[in-house]
């Protein structure tokens, strides 16, 4: 499980790929953002970045959890390795 705090909320990553928003000891929102375990969360301003075992990074708005972008890290790694061969 991964955690990040942006007052007054705590953002938690779950093993089912969901991003949960906690406030006052209760989960107020849960949104499935990855197909596998959500392993990393970073918050910068009004943006949340999540990393997952599904080999992607999701960029979301903090307030609405709307997806702004998704990065497929597997294709980036394959392209990078192939260029070096």
C-alpha cells in the first residue's frame, strides 16, 4: 500500500489498482485507476501521479480524480532497450 497526504485528505493506493481518498477516518472516494496493484503515489500541487504493477503511470487531478494522462512505461522501456541494441 502506498500513501500520500494533501491536507485534509490522505490518498491511499490499493492492491486492486484503486486510489482511495480518506478524510476524518473514512474513505470518501475510491476510483479504479490501474489494472494491477497501485504501488506509488506522488502529489504536486493539484496533480496526483500514481505508479502501478501494470507498468503505467497515471496523472490525475487532485480534486476530481479525473485522468489527465497515462504513460505506458513498458513501451518506453522496450523502445529504449531496442534503440541500444
